C-alpha cells in the first residue's frame, strides 16, 4: 500500500491535516462491527475508564472562593501577552478542578495551600488573597515564587506555589492556545526529511553523520 | 440442575493458541495460513488499531491532558492494562520489588511498545564468558527466521557489520533529529558508538501487502497505528490470520489451565469468560502458550494432574525459575545551546532514530555482558507535566540579557522562559543484560487467588552486584556523554543508596526465561523447538523459552522463535509425529 492508498484507507482523498484529524476522532469512527449497545461507546477506551471520567465530571471539588483564587493565581503565573492569551482564557482553572479529582494526591496540598495563602493575606492585609490589591497580591507571590531565596517560614507557600505553577503550565500548554504559543508543529501526517538545512548550518551540524 | 457448569465445545481444533501478542500472533498466523484450524484465546478485549488508536489526538482531547492516571504510559497510550489490574493481583516475597505489566487486549503489549527491534547476536546464544547456560540453538539456527520476520513485518536500520549486533534486511532509516546530532557528537567524544536505530516501522511499503501503509511520521507508535504502519501483533498477525478463515479468536477468555489426558498429553484448555463469568472448555490436537513469560508459567504451574504433579511440563522443576528482565537506568537534562530554537515538525517515527549498541570489552569491567543506550528529547507534543522543569532550569543558565536570575518566577518572564526552553530536553536510558538465575523466580502463591479463583503468581527477585555495577557504569557513561555534548543534567544524580538508579526488575517490561529451552529434560522444560519435554503436543512461543537474554529488546526474537516453532509444528504434523 502506498501513502495515497493509506490516506484513502482513512476515508480521505487528499492530504489535509484537519480532515485527517477529524477522521481520527472517535465520534466519526464507523466501526461497522460494534454491537448495538456499544455504538455509543468511545473507541479505544475501556468501559471502566469512560465510567470513571463521567463520575469525576459529575463531582465538584473546589468551592467558588477557591476557584476564584485559583483563577487569579493562574493568571499571575501565565498572563496574556503579545503572543497568546492568559491561563484563564485557556480554561486552566477548569483543568485544575478536573485534575485534582483525577489525581487525588493534589487535593489536600491544593486546598491547604490556598488556605495557607489566605491566612497569610489576612494577617498582612486583613483580607483574603483574591480581595487584596494587585500590588499586595504580587508582594505576597514574590515571597513564594523563588524557592532558593524564599524565607524558611514561607516554605509551605513555596511548595504550594510550585504545584500551582506546574498545574497551570500543564493546563495552559496542553490547550489549543498553549500548543500554538509554544509552537509545537507536529501531530500531522508529513514526510520527515531530517533537520532543515538552515538549522543544521545554525548549529554547525552539516557534517555530523550517524 | 445447578447453574454452575462447564460449557464444553464439541469442536476439536488443530491447535489452541493462548495469547495474541508477538508469540501467539505469529504462531497463529503461520498455522492459519498453512490451513490449520486454530482457536486463539485472548484474556483481554478486542482491539484493532485502525478503529481504537488514539493517534493524532491533541492533548486537550483528554480531560487529564495525557496524564498517566488510568494508563501508565499516558491517556493516549494504546494499552488496556498496566502494572496493576483490578481483581488480578500478584504477590511478592522477601522484599522483592518486581513489577509486572500486563496488557489485556488483542495484540497484547505489542500495541504500545517502542518498536525497537534488535536481533540477539551469536554470543547471546552461545556465551563467551561461560557464565550462563547456552541456548540449545545458535544464531545461525535462528537467522533465517529473523530474515523472514524482517521481510514480512518490515524494519528500518543500517548495515553495520557488528559482530554481536547482526544486521537485518532493512528499509531506509528515518533521518536524525537535531538533538540526536548533538548526542552523536557528544557520545563520540565520550568514546561511545552511536548508530542508526532499528525499528519495526514501515518507512517503505511492503510489496504485495495492501493492508498496511507506510509511516506518516507522527511519532506516536505508542498509541498504535491506524494505517498499520508499525508492527503490532493485532494489525500485522492476528487480524490478517482471521481473514484466512482458519483462525477463530475468542476475547475475554482468561485461561485457567491446560487439560491433559490420562496419558499426559494436552487435550485442551479451560477458561473463564471475563464478561459472563461462565466456565468453558475447548479442545485441540495441540496447545500453544503465548500468554507472556510469567502468565504462561502461571498456566503451566496451575495445570497439575496425576501425570504432571508439579505442574505441566515441569518435571524438571524449572518452570517459573530463571526469570530475568533487562536492567535499566537513565539520565536527563537539557541543551542550553538549543534555547530559542526554530520550530518545525520533528515528530519522526515513534521508535528510536539512533542508539548505541554495546561497545566495550568486558575484560576490564566489573560486570559481565553489557547494555545498549536509547536516546530521547526534542520538540514533542505537550502533555500533562509539560514545563515543570522550567522554573528550575531558568535559574541554571543566563537569561536573555546574559544575567543569571533566581529560579522560579511567574508572569511574562516565566512565560517567555517556557518558550525559550521548549525543545531543549535530552535524555538517555540504558537497557542491559541481566543474568538468568534460578533463584529469581515466580511461583504460585499458595494462599492467594484472583477474582476468577485462579491461583496467582508470587515473585522473588533480587538484583545481583553485577547488575548494580552495570547501572553504575551506565550513570558514569551518561554523565560523560551529557558533559561532552554541553548538556546540563537535571535528573537526580544516582549513587550507591539507590543502586545507581537501577530500575526495579519488571519495570523495563522485557521479562523472559520462565519456561526455558534446553537439550537436557532435567534442566529445562522445552526442547530446542520450544516443545515441552514432558508433553509432546504442548509448545510455548512467548519470551518464556529464552535461556538468557542479551541486551536486546525481546520482541524480534520472540517473533523469530515463534515462527520457527510453528514451522516445526507443520513439519512434524506432516510426518505425523504430533
């Protein structure tokens, strides 16, 4: 079978990334072999996986106050800039709500960390983090965002912020906005021809042969 | 009448094959194509990469963004299964850390493996150091079958002429990625040989094969391939074998035991259906086990009868013994030279583009045999965990203005750093020869059954000093390569307290050796055709017959051995010996 045939095998007549990707979406996969009661099931998933996802989606973990705090924090970590939108525009808070249910080890450190942050702000500014001014919020974050220079008493905050920062990056760069921002250029049928010449030249690798 | 009854099928097949992975798939393929009526039992559910692969999905199509919560290798990985299966425990004793990966699906673990396809070499079959038992066959015995597997399934690589790294019949290899050129340069300075990888991915079409299309370079072999561009037992063996009309596949069939006649020969297999929990018995003129090294051993040990009191094919007592998995250790970091690199699609193939075959002479080393090195890194698709190293790395190298800054941060400057560091990652992992030892074994746990009432396996495994020394050598080599290529190491520096990062046995998923071949029935369970010494119509075709692995990944040898066994079966049938 040649490549053109392979594209035909996927039910297509021309190489088009978006079309091919659509063709690979489970909802459009016509198996023709599935039994009637299975026609609604997602291809390539075990029954228990689908049930588990449904259950997680039906639960709510964070309170609205916690979600508001997560949203402010996420946008401090990844704000809008010239290239792309903010974490909240990429629905990072919604991702964090899901992932703590999916990976329950996140639950207590996130809930406790948010509480720790609020208490710090109550002591400093007599209000919770979300109600503090932007300047106050940043002053607080500056004390927990740099692990190596943070004061020892800020350690719980540093640990929390590390987790919050990583979850924000995970959520952002796996969104449409984030993938475009980072410039990932793959996930599409192509002919890999090796490193482009100008890149080889840039790094002086023209003569390296495997 | 009691509802509890065993459903017995009146059909007598020519052969029953247990398991649909590389070994079972190949045996069924050869036999079905030769006109034999074959029944295959697979413990897991049906899986066809064409329909079920998560290939070309984007990270946002997974609510967990590809995290490994429900699938150990990520949400898009093809495997139904993992290190733990609900209701199917295994146990360990004497502080053993063995981990057992099971895929319950048509094609088994071949749906999601790395497609790294290395032949074992002449010295892997007949060792030069006298430390381990020789195989009852030589490389030359197996070479014609490796050749046939290459032609039939397809493999890329380059002819190198290395003594113990035999060349195959290769398709053109994929070109190296940028970080792989850095690796090549750095490794050479460190005295480590780097050659083109060898992978079971179609970089060219196979003449006359209209079912499989060449690779379109998405780099996602682990998700399995919708156009069958790589090797999976499901797409390349079982599904084509079904099309002959001679192979019947029953999925969700969890085998309990092989049933033997009064004269001790195998007459069939009993299994429980995972869906309806009913008991079944099916009969055949011969039984072929390809359930995986440990699962096949489990079936034999559970198949006790007056004729086979220690379990079937186990009069020697070796079944379960000599379990060994490849050693593994790794190092990772990043290449500061690649910061702010130009973006382009470098997905390439989903197997390795380059690797280092074992390159040293053991005379000056404190461990036997050796290891090969697999390399990774580059501009991959973001998934859960993306960027977690950036708030550490940004304190290790100067910023855009040439100044050092504090690690961590937030906001516009951190967002810039995520972009700057993207695609700079580089990593390497060793896969080495572990020595087959009788005292590393799996056995039946006398106290524990799974949810089907089948007695489970209990593992006993200890790494020896030789393997720990090998891991230490890996670490030193990797750090030296990283240094020579100008990389910054970010993974933990492993020392004696962690056995130099030596992974727990089982973790590399190359476990072999539990039903070993040999010429002496007192010291081995199978003869040189993988036929049981004690039971002439019983064969084993997975990695269990391996006497001693090399540092080579097991799949290509499983395929060649299974093909050889199946052809032997056909020849013996012709002579009416079985």
